[in-house]
């Protein structure tokens, strides 16, 4: 079934054509994990990767934070969309949630440079469904709102937090703000009263992930089972023809 196409706001510039985001397919990954355990997959695939590359995969997986999620509501500019995904991946986030109720989510591949391959990017047709899913998982919902009295640095890094970032022009919707637990602002000390959305997101994720790692005393927050699962997934994403190899060597 084709996913519903939200109504675009405003006129779409020609340079935006062909930039609609398509989430990474994970069917092969899930099929492989249905055949064998994460540990068995790692033991099979790791020797097929250069040792330096394998060490990097293990290091990145161990640094992933599941307790910080970015939620993007109705972004318009594909350059902003791509920059946000790249920043989130670089800061060690595992997950980004997309709300596409009024705008299709678009990205520039030149900006992402494949960063979305290593992220779980989940799209939602409505703000309510996206935020309810996170609330049920125990996340504090924090809305980025210029001028808010709570500062970015006051968010508690010990708790799972979802950072909500709004449309470049309209900001977050009233419904999103009403559903959030707290509104926060980035401290600004110059004459500028606001920041570009992708820059603001990069600052927010850097601040919160740095303080979370410091609070936890380690680079990542996955438990042993979660880390093992993620390492297996990363090897499956990195090795060409991984599903075929798993079927040939590990299928009963």
C-alpha cells in the first residue's frame, strides 16, 4: 500500500524535485536475524570485513545512544533534512522520527552522504501518533521554542528525551507544543534571535548527548543484548550480499 501523500505547503522549487526521502529498507536485515542469533551473525560476517573497518563498526555501535531521539515536524527544505540526519548520526543517535502531516520529508543526498544508512528513521503521518509512541516508551517530550524559559542545558540527561524541532518557517505546531512536557530554548548571547534549523538541531544534539554520556560515564547507553543486536545489524548493512551469506551458512 502506498503511503498517503501530505499536501505540500507553498510552491516546491525545481531544485527540490527528486529529493523525497525513502527510508532505508530493513527487510533483509530482519530476515537474517530471523535465521540466526546476533552473535552468530557477527561471528560469520566480521571476518569478511577489514579489521580496521570492523573495529570502527564495533566502536560506533558501542557509542550509540537510544535515550536521545530527534523528532522533525514538517520540515520543508531538503538541505535542512539532510543536514539534520547527518548531525544526528554524527552525534551517535540511533533514531530519528519524522512527522509528515503537511510536508513530505525531503533530503539532499549530497548533504546526508549516506548517514541515514546507520539511523533508524521512522515516519509518522501525524504528530499525535509520533509523540504517543515515544511517550509510551518513557521519553520526556521537549519542544524547541525560541524564547522558552527553560534552557537547553537544563534538560535532564539521565532521562530519555525526545527533542522536537519544527518547520523552518512556522516552527512547531500548536498541537505538538501542547503534547510536550517541556519547552526549551538554546541560549543566545548575540544580536541574532534565532538559528537555522539544522544548526539548532546540531547544537541541541551535541549538548544533550555530551551531557548524557558524561552522566552515564560511558559512550553509549545500550544494554548488552541491545548492543549485540545493533552490531549484528551494522555488519548486515555493511557486508554486500549479507543475507545470502547468512542463508548459505547459518540456515537450518
